[in-house]
């Protein structure tokens, strides 16, 4: 029984750290010349709420050193969206969260609607599999 409780605590810590890392990446992506626009702040705050961050926790993230984002910016946006979908998925149920919210977030990130639908279908049909970067890029390049 103690091992089950410890495993749950460790899982929650990992998930919390992953959520924190994702939000930091998204903040870094949305920050231009050291500034985060009001629209960007509101959007990221909405995502933080959906990931169960309290306002104080989100504000603390804004003061932290942001990761550098090198490489393909389109792939970074796609991977961030994919991570959000995975976080929103709970016990294999992708649509526990409002599906319109998921699509709104993707559109706000500048992603193609048809590709979003393909990705959501792929995640829904294989909730326990990991989608590689190449497959993610192919989904969004095909649409």
C-alpha cells in the first residue's frame, strides 16, 4: 500500500514538472523582446488554469528564467500542442476537457484545423502511444 501511495506521489511530481516545463516553453515562445503581450498572458493563463496551476504558481513561472527555443519553431508549436493534448487526456479519455477549448488553443497557436483533427483522432485511437516528431510534422505538413 505504501508503494502505491509513493508511486502516485512520484507520478504527480513528474506530471507537475512536465506541466511546468511545458508552460515555461510556451511562455518563452510567446515572449518577444522580453515582453509578454496581454493577449499572450491571457492565453497562457487559460492554459495554466486548465493544467490546474494556481494564479500564484503561474505568476511565479513568469519570473523564472525561460528556456532557449532553438530549432524548428513550427515543430516546437506542434510538440507543445501535442503535450497539451496528452495532459488533457485523463485515463484514456481525450475529451474530458471541452473539445472546443482544445481546438481554440491550437488555432491560437497558429496550427491548421484539419491537422488538429487528424492529430486528435490519432491520439484518441491510440491513447497510450507516443507520436514521434517526424509523424507530428507529417500530420501538419500533409494538411
